[in-house]
C-alpha cells in the first residue's frame, strides 16, 4: 500500500510500514522543522540583543531577575560553555562500547579536570553497578581472605591525592606523522583529579599477604572483566582503592562505586568497577598486558609491563583550537606531567628547538600530577615553531620525536611522550606539525 | 561503702580501657572490617587463568566443536577465518609480520601464551554477551582459534591438562620494560641547526568535526518513536549497536533506511523472527538474538522496532 506514494521522509515511511508510529508523526516532523527555524530567528534576535548589552547600555541581565536556588539541583556549566565536552575519534575504534574519548584540555584551567570531562576508556562499556550489591573480594596467597561491602571500605581511614590519569595511547595516533588538527585529539587522553579512597597497603595488611605473594591481579566487574597484573611493590607503595573523585563519589565512567588507582602508571592498570584482587606468585599475562598494552619495537620484540607514564608536556595556549589574533602580548601556557614524580622544569622554544627558555611553573607543583607552566610572550606576528620540554625530578628530559623513533620505531602505539610542535602562522592560526 | 568501692573500681577500669592505645586500629595492625568469603563465593568469581594452567577448570573441547561455535558466535566480528571484519580484531595470520611497516598482531603472530586466549574468551567474549559461554564451549572456541593459527591439528581436543603445553611462536620475544630508553639533554642554546629543520604537515581531513550543537536545541526527538521502539533503545545500545551502527559483517546499518525498507517488505514479524532465531542473509549472518541469548524475545522485538524507527 505504502509503495504507491512517495514517503515524506524515509523514517516516517518505515514507521508506517511497521505500523507502529501514530499518524501524528508527520506533523511532529513538520513541527520540528518549524521549531528549528524559530530557533534560528531567536539566535539572530539574541545577536542584536548582545550589542544592546554592551556599554554604555545597561545589559538585560542587570535589569531582570535570574534563576532561583536549586533551579538546577546539580549544577551544570553555563550554556555558553557547551563546546567544552569530551570528544572521540570515530575511526579509531570499531565501536563506541570498547573505545576512548578525550578531555577538552584546550579549554581547561588549573590542574583539576571536572568530573564530567574526565576522559573515558571502556573495554566493554561503562556498567551500571548497584553499590549495595557490589563487593570487593581479596583472596589468593593471603592468610585471611576478605570480602568487603562499600560500607566496609568507607570505614577504613581514607586518603586523598591529586594525580593525573593518562591512557598510554595518548598521542599514539601520531607515531608516523602529525594527524590531528586539535589539542584535544593529540593529548586529550589525560585528566587530573583529587582521588579519595583507602590505601591498598591497608587492605593487604588486613588480609595478610603471604611471603610468596608478589603479584596482585586486579579485576573489574564490567563485561570485559578488565584485568591487569600489578607488582606487589606498587601495591604496597602508593596504590589506592578509590571511591571518590574531586569531592564526590566516582562517576560511572570512572568506575563507580570503586576502582583501583595506580598513581603515575598507565591508566588501564587503574582497573575500574573493581570487584576482585587476587594475590599470586607470578603475573597472569592476561589479554590487556600481552595482546594490548605491550610496546612493539622495530626488531619485532615487545616490551611488557611498561607501566610508567614518562615525563610529557604540551602547550595548551595557543593550540589549533585556541589560535592567537593580532600581534601583541600573550601568555604561552601549557601542561606538564611525569609518572615518576614532580615536574622540575619546563622549557619553551619558539624556534623549533634551537633555543630554549625556562617557563615558570605556576600553582600547585605535585608529584604525578598535571603541572601548569607559563611564559608571557610579546608576539611580533612572525611565524614560529612552538615547543615545550618537561624535565622531571629524576632528571629525565622529555625526548624529541626523532630520539623516540630512533629507539622505538613507529609501531609501538603506546607511550609516545615526545616534544610536541605547534606551527604558529602569521595570522595567529596554529597547525599541528612534526619536525625532522 | 562496699558498693561505693565497687563502682569506683568499675569507673577506674573503664577509664583505663578508654585511654588504652590498643584501641587505635592503626597501632594494632588490623581493623577487623569485612567478612571471610565462603569457598563458593571465591569459586564463583575466581575465573583467572595463568600461562602455567593454574585456574583452568576441568573440561575439554575439540577443534571440530569449536568450528561450529566460532561461526555462530565469533565470525560476525572476527571473520570466518579469523581475518577480522571492519575494525574488529583479526585473530589469525600475520606470521613474521612484526618487523614489517604494518605489523599484524594476531593470536598466532603475537600472543605469548595460549592461556590468555582461554582466559579472555571466558571473561569477555562474545563481545555482546560476555560470560555466557560454558566451560566446554570456551575450550572448543579456544581450540578453534589456535587451529586457525596452525598451532594445533584439526583433530585436537583441548583440555585443562594440555593447554599449558601449547607453544606460542612469539613467547620469547617479550621482555620487561627497560625504559628510560632516551637520553635527551637540557640544551638551552644552539641546540640544532635552524637551516636543517624540516616541517612535516598533518594529513588533512581526518580530524573529527568539533562544532557542537547549541544546548538550546536538545536532541530529544524520542517523542516520535513508538513505545515499542523506545523500549527497544536500551537493548539496541547494549546488544545490537556493535554491528548495526557500523554495518560490520554485512549487518544492515541502522542509518541505512533504504535497506530496512526492502527488508520490511517481508513484514515486521519476519524481521523479528530472523533477529530472534538467527538468519543467514545475502550479505551476512545474523546470530540468534545477536549472540546474546540472555535477551528475552520481547527485548529483541523491541530492539528491531527501534532500529526501524530510529533516525
């Protein structure tokens, strides 16, 4: 029957075929169209209103009342900030369930990433875990295996730390050459939060690790049962069992209700939705530490258990998303971090690494945390090659891309921490480039 | 007098206890929080397997059994011969490719241990319905993937006793992280010859679009969906999207309305039946319930309606 007439839209046509959509749908569709054009008109009107809001006029918001308390019981950012969102690169993975998104670090200030903007990495999607029905089990080579409820975990003394969390694939799209015209895509697989929880060492003392217990298997409650082998040294050093971030309970994306957190180490070791820790005498060599998260070298051999995120840095302003305008005074600003400790220095070059000058570290300078650097700059409009170079407290100097490629080739996917180059054009625009 | 004495002693005793340092848990070493799990609780969750075979449950599965299971539950993403569909991981091939410009890292060419395959299939596969395979199915599918990589013969029966003895060709080529592996110096002046700098530009056209729709026009267009379709959206997202969003393995893409129109000419009931019971089409294989047999018939029906109606 429906074949005889041309459909208004294929969607409506299909719905009619399926006999499931009320006949009002076409009207809805038209209404939506109308709504859209009304929206356009409204935004033009707003555009005019803006000029009326500038001095010497009194702005409209100064002559009216605003919204009342708890009009948004859980506050959200200003509608003018709706461009500050996580983004993904669709062609990077087969689907969005086992995939990654990036934090908009080009828009963020200070060192703390707001909870809704922390990058996401899922191996089987983010599960919805009921905290009342969630348990953390610790067993294996222990004297006293234990199973904890969330209430149990919160009775232990808690600690809070500010640490970055970074995917080892951050920057990994650019081993062979520059690909991404956006800071969010070149460096956005990193976030930094205040994490609160119980020291793993406290829980391990509670269960009594036996003398031959040298490794900890951490396993998630997600569909992937994400699992990693963690050496006992790290577990006893600074690993945390985390249930809160930036003052509130973990977000589902970050492992609600509880996750492991290994400061300074590649993000996937900080297993989310943590359900089980098994103590053993050897590593397990599971999929996410053999097939994935191992680093293939040019000789065909591969590094395993490459846990640490080495010192890295990037200029966040200017960047492709934050170009400069006319010549004049600007602040070259950026982020530096090291999984081995504190950032000691950051140097900035405007000539592609021929000469360097020290930038100022500003705000908190914490071990294994994002650190801000700043270098005020009077730009004369000349084209430039902007770089930053981090040095951490171990004395490690962030390598050039050539140095990294000389050792690792271009197929190791992970741990690309080389000096990054932005090409500043005389019109203030920034391009992502690499130097040979 | 006597009574008074007693209460004095009792009060003294209480004070003594309350100032005793033994009450501070950090000093005593134990908090006494949590309970001892039962053996059944541990056994239900203790699923991990190690290269030496520790953790493998008693069981077995043959290459032959694995072939049928693999084709029904795995091939739609990983390809009939383990070659991988779309961007889903290839499982076989790639021998001697690890030093190539484009290495192919598969179970046979890269994975160091066979136990990893058993463990991963058991904990995470099939992708849309993890932890639904029986122990013998995991053995059988593991055997078949090893067979696809020419690591075992076609008459092989994989068991808890022989899995650890299967040699993986690339096992010896892994080594412990030996970074730092670069030694850059903190040079400040004349660090390189400015005339020798070559600037490599980025590839154009692959950076995703970053413009964001105004939040004034929220994308809540669900009102035009039927109730059946609305009910099916969650199932679609968790169980169908994986193939039907990208069109992997010949699956009709949700956005390809022309294909759906053609399919619908058979009637909605036929479509639901194919989705529920499985169907071999011209372009690909639809596994029963998309491989997630935990779904109810109602959920599958709703998801089909969602896919037809969604924009």
